[in-house]
C-alpha cells in the first residue's frame, strides 16, 4: 500500500467514533459527515452510522487541557 493511501485511510479512521446507533441498536462506527456548529466548549457534528447509514447530530465536548 502506498504512503498516501495509508495516510488517507488513517484520516478516515480518525474521523470515526464508536457510538450507540438508535437504528441498529448496536455500538457501531459513525463517520463525521460535517460540522454543524462550533460553540465555545463544544462542536456539533453530523454523524453517519457506517452499518446502516442513519444520520444524527452528535455533540463533542472539548475539555480544557
């Protein structure tokens, strides 16, 4: 596998999260589709289940380091 292919796959994997799916009733990988809104301490994403394709919003809280 070429370096750029491996880098692309790594970026794709980093843009997913293991979340409970309301449709599948399982914990599945959800891909970040787009950023819906940015707040001072959180970001709202549109997420898509990689198993069934259902989309929903997800709030990611940012912790102070």
